[in-house]
């Protein structure tokens, strides 16, 4: 198996402005050797978004990746997706391959 390179974008609160609104800094990090597993694609049900479609992937991050992904965005094959939830790695001893953390991402288009 061969992984792909993805970009992880993380927002960090760096302070507040004069109106006490938060100020964020965005940092991007390339992560290599991520397995990309296409997930389901389905129409968004409801009258608010009649032409909406949700796209999801499950990304399998390598054991060499450290750090949390809660609230991050990830660019996969040139398209940005939001991380769903707070992904946690498997116990390393239980992963005989190079990948130990499944990360669900999704986006709604339309």
C-alpha cells in the first residue's frame, strides 16, 4: 500500500481584538503517507439544500504523525474537508502496518 500527501490546516487562537473578538492564526502542515479511503457520497435530505451532496473520506494517518486533529481541516487531492469529531489512534502494539489512526472527514457541496 502507498499513502498520499495531505495538508492539515490548524487554527490557533492568538488573542483578541479591540472588540474582544478572537484572533486566529492558521498553520498548515504536510503529512505524507496517509491512506485515503473514499467513503459514501449521498444527497443531503431536506428542503433547505435540495442540490446538496455530502462527501466523506476515511483517512488513515501513519504512526509517525503526532498531534490532535479536532477542529482541523484537511486538503485531500486538492479539496478541503473538515475533521469529524476528535480522532484517536489505535494502540500501536495492535497495528502491524504503518497506519494507526483513522480520521473521518467530510464536506457538503451544493
